[in-house]
C-alpha cells in the first residue's frame, strides 16, 4: 500500500505536467480546430530553452523557466504568422493541418538535437534530501511542480470565467462566425490562444525538467498522453483535460508499480515500458461507455 501511495504521488506530479500541456492542446483544438502534433515538441523546446538559460547564461532557475516560456510563446506566434494563418486563409482541410503539424514537430525536434545534442541533459539545481511524509519520500521538486500546476490552473480558470478575453475565447470556441458577427476580434482571440497554449505547454516542459532529465524526444513521448487526456476529458474542455491528465498520470504510475512483497509473482508485473499503453487503454475503456468523454466538450 505504501508503494502504491508513493506511485500515486509521482503520478500526480506527472499528471500535473501533462495537464498543463493538455490544456494548451485542447484550447488550440477547441478554438482553432487544430490537432497540433507539434505540441509535444513545443514542450521540449521550452524545457531546453530554460536549460540553456540556466546552464549557459547562468540564470536562476525561476528566471530560466520564465525565459523558456517567453521564447516558446514567441516561437508559436511566429508559427501562427507564417504557417497557420496562411493555411487557414487558404481553407485547407484539418487533415492537411495535422500533417503540417507533424512536419513542424520533426523540424523542432531535430533542431533541438542539432543545437543541444541527443544526450540527456539536466538543470543546474541544488540537491535537497527528499521529505519523508508518513513513510513516503517526496522530493521538493515534485511538490513545486504540483503546487505550480494548481496555481496556474486556478489562474486559467479565473481568466476563462471572469475576463473579457476569456469570455471571447469561449464564444469563439462555440461558434467563430457568430462571434465575429457580434463584434468579437477573432484574430486577437487566436493570438491569445497561442500565447496561453504556448506558455502553458512550455511551462509543463520546464516543470518536467525539474523531476527528470531532458531528452529531445520527451515531448513526442508525452504527446500521446496529452491527446489521451484531451479525448478522455472531452475535446475542447480544458477542465476535462486536467481531470483526464491526472487520471492518466496516476494510472500510469500505479499500474506499473511492482511491490517487492510479491516475490516471484513480480515477474508478472507490468513493466514501466508499458506506461503509455496503460493511459491509452484507460482512454479506450472510458470511450466505450462515454464516447463524448468524461465531460461535455466545451469551454
């Protein structure tokens, strides 16, 4: 039981990171109707930019995280200007947009390998002993990740529910043409969507770097759990994406936990290589009974 509780804590930390990125993914799909497979590599880019600021520029880790998020936001805005906006103007199909996003993902990933190499990297962080909480060992960085995710998600809720831009984003998600007719600046909403999605995704990447090593393909391995979270929670629903991410994060860690007390039976445990399969299996099982996801797909 103690090992399962330990895995649950780890799953909450991983789920918090997936949640930050999944919210950005569901916003871009809900408002722009774009299934962006480059989303995971934006996460990677944000993490490596923070790594660059922290290790090369010798900047404090929190300023490095801010640097990574800001540059990643600038990058997605440039992509919107030179890539996504022209494609929307030409009224290309969603399938074409998806294929272009896969190409963008490959470009970003290989650029990361070209600049920083393929070897694992890590931030220059001080080492602290783990906190022993009723027998569970919790690192300070995992606590930081969970607390930061809660604070950011609370801020996002306030923005979507109580600000002018949040109401405009919800209106565009429901019906972009009607929103334009009623006087909403849809182009400004699109830019804000990219700012929020890019910032949250890059933040998720920098948070991921706090609890594990950085690898050029880490975003690609996280993009499927992101999509699974979005679909599980209801496509277009940011709060559903958060719930889906936490479910998948915890399930992945708990299902691959193999208690030492099992002895010889431990050889029948699910290996950690199958974490991704656990999350996808949960998504499939839920969709068999609730095809629309756990929550209604709306902001």
